[in-house]
C-alpha cells in the first residue's frame, strides 16, 4: 500500500496504559486472564464486553496513567503511529469531501492510541476487546499491539489489512455523523437480545462497507494494488463472528453474532470497494446480508 503521500492527521493522541484490567484494591486482571474471561463468555453465549464491564463495576473510576512500559503507547516518531496518522488523515480528507456532497459537514473523530487498558465515555476498556469506536466521546481507540495480533494470530498481514481496521472504526463515526447509530440505538432500546444482535450485525457490516468506500477512493488514486485488496479482504474474513467462535469453542452460534460472519464481512467490504458508493451500503434495507 502506497500511503507515504497521505496527509498526516493531527487528531491522533497517545494515552498512557497499565499492564492489565484494573480493579479496586490494586488487583489487576492480566492479559491471560482477560482472554480466559472472553473465551468463557463466548462459551456461555455472552458478550465479553458485558462480562468484563460487570467484573469492573464497583471499582473506583479509572484514571489515565502517564506511565508506559517498553511496549506502551507509540512514541511521536514511531512508524506505526505515523501510519495511523496517515490513514486517519486520508479518511478525514475523503469523508470530508464525500459527506459535503450529501450536504453533511464532517467532523473528524479523535483517535486515541493506548496500551493495555483505557478509560472512555463508553466505559473502561481493555486491549483484549480490540479496536473500538465510542459514540459518547466520538473517538476511535486503538492498541497498536492489535496490528501484531492481526498479522500473527489472525493471519492477515499487510498495510491495507491494518488500514481496514482503522477505516472500519471511522466508518462507525460516519454512521454517527449521519444519525444512523442513534436510529439503531432507538430500535434496540426495547428489543429482545436476538433483535439487538441482528441490528448490531447490520451496523457492523455497514461500517465494513463504508471502509470499502474509502478503500475504493484509495485504489482510484493508485494507493492500492491487487495484493493490497487481498490483504484487506483477508482481514475482514479473519474477524468474522463464525471464525472467532469456532476458534474459541469449536462451533458457532449464528443468533449470537454481533458483527457478522466472515463471508458477510468480506461481501460488504467488497461492495464498498467495488462501488465507492455510499448508498450501496444500506445494510438495514438489504433483504439478505
């Protein structure tokens, strides 16, 4: 992926981080224990985020630490940080122009780099949950260690695989800017778990499609080649609910999906990549995903 000439965003910030999930009394749940909680949650058909939030409840409000270990948040001249700034900057330029054509003024999100754990308006989060977008503070949160996990654990290496991760989370911000996230929240408010999960899947697949729409623009400008596209599609496939559940417990439970299957994630990412058309990403109106 040729990203050297992308404009660097000024909206990337570094947060401190500890080495585990913090609890009252100075007790910390380390990375291995966090993974165990996630696996057990999946076995029970529960949302790992809900379980971890429950465990964390009752603890004093977390504070942002300025102490960083050797693998802490990236230094200002870190190549990975420069990559994140470049990708975020390009999404800012693209979505600013794209939404302006639809009469919407784009307000770029902030992107917080953290290590291990981080407080947000959506609660206290750990790196084990992966990158996420919080509508409450309009921020994308990313632990750079996830890029290593994406390559080594999930088998999706390459710059465009990493760019897809950022573009997907920015896609959620675009949904927020367009009022789509609010609509999902309203429809989910009094719905049952299965309906909430189904709405979540459609929301996540739309973010995949939006990431593809940005990717279409990058490809049109000569920033992507065929191999890059393959890397991006591999990344989308690697984080499908079916694949993750198969890895965690040996079988998948489709009604518990919240992000979509590998096939669905690849399909909607590909729709955005091929069309470059925001309107083709209406997953909520699609009869079939």
